[in-house]
């Protein structure tokens, strides 16, 4: 991924949500991303609201929280579900809240690729 994690969440995800609101409704969950590292930050991705949103910081009550390092997020975006599972089982990707929502996460990440 050539873009930074910040650019990904501040630009690419909001643009993808605006262009594909129906795909966001397929996922229908509120995610909180806590990304560590120099290129990290915290973002709330609300795929329930109309229109779906991606905003900096924690807004509302997330149903699923994803925590990882910036490099690991790049790996997950590029590698899809297999990369996510590998990161999860190696302890580099932490999921809290509803773990079944984490399995829908690749749809969101690939939408904004």
C-alpha cells in the first residue's frame, strides 16, 4: 500500500464509502480502529449510519475494535483475510467486541483499496 494509514482512513475509506454506500450496508457494523505507530491513529468507521462514515477518533459505541500496528494494517489490506488471520493468530492483530464482525472486515478494507 503506497498511501499512509492516515491517508487511507482520512481519504480512501471515506471516498469508498461515498461511492459504495450499498456495500457498506452489507457489512452493517461500527468499527473502531486503533492503529499504533508513527503513521497510526484512531478512527471510527460507521457502516450502519446513512450515509456510512469514517471519522478520526472514537465516536459512539463500536461493535468491534481492531488494534494493530501501522505496518500490520498495511499487510492486512494487501493480503486480505489470510493476512488478517495470520496477524490475529500471531498476536499482532487484536479484536475486541463482536469477533464475528472482524470476519466482515476484509470487505471494508478491499472496498477502499
